[in-house]
C-alpha cells in the first residue's frame, strides 16, 4: 500500500531536500564520527603523550597513502612506502628530539623517496614525480609534526586541545552558517559551497570559543583567545580551499573513504595541517 503521507512519486519535501543538498552529507553520522575522533584524541593526549604521537603517526601514514593513491590514479608515480614510513619517522623524531631531528628525518624521507623513484620506471616524468613526492612530504608529515611539537610542552595537551578546538569551531561554524544562510560564494571556481556567510559563522564560532578556552586552559586573556580564533579561521579556511583546489585539479570529491560522511583521513586534516605550525608559534607566545 502507498503511504498516504508520502509526497507524490516519492518526492522529497523541498525544504528538506534543499537542506540536504547544501549540507552534502548525513549530519548525525558525521557528528558521531567526529565525536569519536575527538574522544580518541583527548584520551591519548591526557593519558600518555606518546599515545598521541602514535595516533598522529598513524594518521599521517594513512593520509600519505590516500594522497599517493589519488596521484597514482592521475598518472603521477610517487613512491608510497618511503613517504609513509618516512612520514611516521618524522613525527616520532619531532617528539624525540625537536626540530633538528625533524629536519634530518625530512631530508632523509625526501632522499629515500627520490631514490625509490629513480629505481622505478624511467620516463620523462621522473623529475615531476620527485617534486610532487617532496610536496607530499612537506604537506602532510612536516605540518602534522607541528602538533607533536606543541604536545611536547609542559602544558602541551592543553595547547593541542585549544588548537584543535579552534579549527573545529571554525569548520563547524562555517558549515552551519553556510547551510543556513549561505548565498554568496567565496570562490565558486574552487569550492562552490564555501560562502561569505559561512566565513562569518567561522569567525563567530572560533573567536567566541577560543576567547573562552584560552583563559580556561592556558591562563591567558580573552583577547588573546580572540587572536587565536582569528588565526585559526584564516589558516583553516586557506587550508580547506587549498585542498578543494587540489581535489578539483585531481578530479576527486574526497581523498579517501575511511571515515563515513567525512571522506578520508586527509579530508579531516585539510584545515588542521596548515594551522598547526602557525598555532604552535602563537600558543608558544601566549602560553610562554
């Protein structure tokens, strides 16, 4: 029997359809996955720092794999094993001995990647592949290592929480405001769903949330928290647009499918990666 309450021919209620179209994902599922990831980060941070370092190293390896697979699908041969292993080593080296060890690990990773590529198929694209591989090494593990450097401070767990919270609030505020009020695209040729209204939502959520979190967790002033929020919005929005441009050039919607309604690990790191080194410097100045 036909449900009398259903619309003719299975039509969806227009407001609901419009909301789903704008959201682009199942919000309850996305929220549950996001909350699970947040809980995992908090548990590792406040249990033992090395657990957080291990979590970052695993995330880096998966993200590098996702990027390399997408690149391979477009004919760009980047050696995945040296980059995955080297990326994990970079993260651990940053925790073990700071920026000097991270620099050495970065150089060795690029050298190993280049050697592996030279040992592979010889063609006129070897130079291009090596440059792209070096870019991957910088874009994923090097930027991610900044979060590990933050975590190594005496109040490192609190710094990392402030950093992630500011980025999450920026993303969430922008998503909510964009779905509800978005009318004017920021960069339609790069990411049609990003709007100026969404950016305003990011600014409100990130600055208000950071103005509360920074005094509570780091003992700084509220206006320093506002500064943290502004930095997060600027870098997170730039990172989001940069990955959108990259995915558009590569012809993919998501970098992976590991996380339901989120895409891959790389799709969750797009805002965090460029924010990490900048936030490490800002929070070091604020927290002393």
